[in-house]
C-alpha cells in the first residue's frame, strides 16, 4: 500500500497561514490609521498655518498678532 505524505510541499500550509495573518494585521493597521485620521491633519493646526503664513511673508506681524489673539481666545 502506498501513502501520500504531501511530497515536498509540506511548508506551503504554514507559509500561507503566516502570509494570511500578516495581511490581516497590515490591513487592520491601515484601516485604523485611515479612519482615525492618523493623528495628523492635512494643513496642521490653525496656529501652525498662521506661523507659516507669517514666515512666508503673506501676513504682517500685526496681522499675525491679531489672528493669534483671536485663535487663542
């Protein structure tokens, strides 16, 4: 009687299982970052935008101070 033991493909089962669970973990991590915002906003906080505008010369120091007072309450 001959028995078939899977031949030389015995490693394929565990490899596929590791790849599957690795993919599930990566997908879950991506979904958490995508739907939670990842702790970042596209433009930054209002004060960061204001500082960037002052640094680039879009607004004057007086305009910066007025806007900062409004934003900080």
